[in-house]
C-alpha cells in the first residue's frame, strides 16, 4: 500500500518508490503538512507541531499549549485565521470577507488516478501504478470545501496534486485564489531555480538562494510565456547536477501561473504553485465545484540530473498520449525559415521532391496558406485555402506531395483573429476585448475569444473541413501573442476575472476535439517558438517547437534549459540554413530533440546534401536511444561559456551517444571528460576510434578529449556500444 492512514496518530503517509509525504490531522482538525523528502519508514512528528512564538495567535480552545497556525506547517492555508504567510486559498464569502479556515472532514484512498473535468492531466497507465488520497477540508462557517487530491506513483518518485473547491452553502461565494500545490519545508536552505527568457531565448536557467520574504516567478500574459516557465526547482544549498536534494515542480496548465516561495521569520519555507491569483476570481454558486489544474512534484536526493531524468520518464510514460507516444515520428522539413510567406504549390511540391531525395519523410506547410495571407497583417481566422497561392486547391497539393513519397503537414493559429479577415468582418465582437478601450494589437492580430463556445464551434468547423478532406498527417498549433484587454463579451461584469481561465479551458476543448477526432495526426505545439512549452500542451501534442532560434550555439542554452524539466522526445529541434556553424554542428545539436529541417532543400550544395543524408541515417540509427534514453548533462553552457557536452544512455545502459560542441574556441584548454550513467561492469567500444573501455573507466577516469573541435561552432559525437 502506497498510502496509509494511521488512525491513532491521525497521520497520512504517502510513499512513492523513493519518497514519503506525511500529512497530519491535529486537534480541532487542523491539517498539517509534516514531511516531504526521501523515503522514511516511521512517523514521529509530535515535535514538529507546537512552535508558537510571541504574538502568535491561537485558537482559544488551545489556551497556551503552543500550537498556532502562525508557525505551524499548515498544509493548505487561507487568510485571516492565524496564518500570515502567503495563502494557498482565499474564498470571499457572502459577508464580504475572505477569512478562510479549512479543517479536516473526511478522506478517501483509492487505486489509480482520476482525470480532472476540462483540464489535461497526467495519467496512470494502470490502476496498480498509482494510488490516490482525497482529503476534504471544510470551512464550517462559510461552507467552502476544498478537496485536496494527492496521487503517488508506486514505481516513480512522483506525486501529483490538485484541488477542487465546492460551495456547500446556500450562498454565492467567490474564489480569490486557489493554488494547486502548497508545500511546507521546515528550513530555507534551498536555491530556487527558474527559467526566464524571451522570444528566441527561452528557458535560461537562473539559480538564487531563497531569502526571507516572498520570491518567485509568474506569467500574466495569458499563456505560460517565453518570459518565465512554470517549471520550478528547489535545490538544497550545495546540491549539484549529480548530488544532493532536489525538488522539482510543474503545473499542467498553459495560462497565467504563479510559482512562489515565502521564507518566514522562523526560517521555514512555503512553496505555492498554481493559477496566478493576480488575474483571477471565480464565482461559485451553491453546489458548484471549481477544478484547479494539476501540479506535478518530484523529489530526489541524487541531484538535478536525476530530477530531470525522473521528469523525462514520467512525461514520456504518464503524460504523453496517443499514437505518437510510441509510434516513430516522421522526420520532417518545415517551410517557415525556407520560404516564410513566399510559397505556392509548385514550390512546395519541389520542396517535397528535394526532401524525399534526402530521405525526409514529411513536409510541413507553415504560415501563409489560408485567406489572403501573404504577410502577417491579415487572414487569421479565415481557415480556407488561398487558391491564388495553392492553385488547384489543397487536395491537389497534398496529393502531389504524397505522390512524391512525402507526408503532408499544416500550420494553424486557431486562437487568433486578424482585424483584416472575413471572420472579423462577420463577427467584430469575437476578439478578446473590454468595453470602451481600443484593444492592443500584437503582430497585427487580436486574440480570438475561445472562451466562447460559438467561437470555438466556428473555428472547429473550419478546421474539421480542411483536416477531414485532405490527407494531413501533422498539425503545428501556433500562438503568437500575449493576451491583453482580457475580457469576454459574453461574461457578466462580476465574472470578467474568470476570463483567463475560461480562455484556457476553451483552448483545451479545441485541442481535445482535434486529438480525439484525428488520432492519427501528429500534433506539435508552438507559441512563437517555445512560449507555451508546458506539460498541459504535452498532454495533447507529444512535441513542442522549442524556439524560433535555430542557431545551434544559441540552442545550447535553450535546449539545456528546456531539458531540466522536459524530455528530448518533446523538444522540437531543426537544422536550418543559419550561417553561424556548419551542417555537422547544426545536426549534432538538433539530434538532441525531435529532429527535423527548416530550410530550402533545393539550395543545399552537394557537400551539404551528403552531410544531410548522413544525418538522416543517424536519425534512424539513434531514434530509439534518443527518444527513450536517459539524459546526462556533462558540461552545461550556463556554467561554461566555451563548450557544452551531454550524453544519452539507453535505459539498459548498453549504448551511449556523447555530443560535444565548442561554442567559443580556446586553444590548449584541457577537456577531461568523465562520462556518466554507464554500467561500471560492462565494456563499451567507441565506434569512432574502435577502443574498448570499461564503464568504470569511462565514468571514473574518463577521457582526455583535448584538441578535438577547438574552433567556434565545431562539434562531434562519440557513440559507445
Ligand atoms: C512562430 C513559429 O514559431 C514559427 O515557427 C512560424 O510558425 C511562425 N510563427 C509563423 O507565423
């Protein structure tokens, strides 16, 4: 049993393969978060409870016995009831105050894991893989009831959490905040790792020690954002890539999030992850339930690298779904960097023929095929083919591409509308806007109000027609601006702050229609590159375009940063015509992700074609290794400005691909590389030099790789078997 309830001590213990999480029910039914960390067999938490200090308020029934919400490790705490730290939940009641004081009422333990209505989640492959605890905590004064849902995975050190809030009273109430995960840690000797960025510079790793007070990151852009990712890590001070205690968290959500840590004056930490309360409120009528998104949490005492591998395995096994969870993904070429908006049928057919000659399997027709779209000023929302460009229609183009032996893929940006579009002229109130204000434009476009069902139905019907009438085997779903003027024409004034969450629910509804109606289409997420790289999008699409930056040197930090919490199988990575390095290095870097091309195949020289053909062969040779292997980061570009190196080791440790990239040449530097993750007792032969080494030698002594790839942009791979 992974979850036990000790009725005498009133303690819950939730075990995964390597972790324990302990929740206590104290007197007066206060719910306390007592422990999360390495697996422990027993529970002696009495000393954790009574810690009140001067000025700590206490429930009068306790007298001066030393218990106060002020200083206790409250599991899921609201404002105004003695806990002054940042609140996980706040419900404003019919009296107009938001005092929220939740006490234990009931619990249930069951096998498996339930979905959350309307929201993407991770899943248990079988009911035996996971066990779930639901705890009802009720505010008896207002009737606000939260159900805290914890699922533990028996064979992985992973726990998921979510919260639903039900109005059990006969009066309307208003949820002001509802975080999905609230975690108390008894100390503050942790570093916070977050991932900042911008367009073409996503997921830059930033590490800072926790300090007293509030700290954290958020998105207010209506999407996960380029600027901050919802993935967050707490590393014990001194922990490294290979050693030490690390907690990793992420939210299965694509809207405004907040990831916040508060260290109190007693040196304890509270960490919260969930919907950003800044832009949120939800009206809850009697009997109604609100569902907050799922949060994932991971713990290991074996360093950041092991935390990454836990996330990678978990997302590959328990998040990604559908045909392409296991089916081999076609090797694709995308038209964007090759042609931008300047293409017609003949050019694309030529691309397909040239691509086929190189061994490429799928052609993606990117932005510019619909309405009157010849640049980014128009036509979003008019999802019918531009027959001036695609003479003979989409049917003829797809058939010609297929006849050339290449599959066909298409681009959409379903949640957007151009002011210059037939859709906008027909429905001038369908864009996201608020009364009396001129809505902001970004990339000359508005956001379409997909919180509305009528709007979603229109877009869906347009997409369905194109996708059902043509042999389309891949779809790239883009999202190219942040949301401003957040409001919906259909919502009453008191519900306008529900807009952002309703928008995301609308997006998920559309995505769900797509993946259930067209299960054979390979779906790739995108948002101006990697602006919506999150686990929720991965629940629909097995891969996401990582960045519009295809320069392999710039990609080093982008892919290293992304790899901290997301597996290689999800990272869209293409070889483009950018000029910073040669094709060898472009291929070596892109090989780390879902490999593809983003160039005009007709323009390659014979020499470049030879390299591309070799890369295509490597793609097939290493496909299984990269998709299901284990990542070991060897030299991080965040720590070493000169070079970067990483390895992918097969799950059975029988093979390993090592990649080295020189970002800035420095003659004479010694590059002593110690490999990781191998079997010490096995022998590995290096394909490149024919030498055989023990795993122990490669890991403990290592190799001196000085002298290879010494100039800017040079790289190489070594394959050991
Ligand atoms: C942004 C994407 O990241 C690009 O790959 C491309 O699809 C453009 N949008 C098209 O507008």
